């Protein structure tokens, strides 16, 4: 498998492995299950990152309410 020379489009080793792993026919059901798995994985990572930032910044519910209700 040839990799692109441009550093912005070059595939990393995990991406290459995934392409090889999934280079077979898959049913619609398998495709949907895989997409759901990936969405759940990244959703969990996002939740963890948001929790970390909220704790680091010391945000409270009042802070979020103020942000939502500000004019800017």
C-alpha cells in the first residue's frame, strides 16, 4: 500500500492497520455496528476531556449558566 508523501495526508500505522483489517466486504449491519463503536469511543474520550478541563478550570454550573446567558 502506497502512502501519500504530503505530511498532512500521510496515514499513520494505526490507520494503515485499520484499512487492512477492514478491506473485506461488510454488511450494512456490521458497518453500522462499527460506526457506533467508534462514535461511543470518541464520545467517551470527549466526556473525559471535558471533565478534565472543567475540573482544571474550576467551572461550576453557575459559570455555564452565565456563559449561556451572556450577550457576547
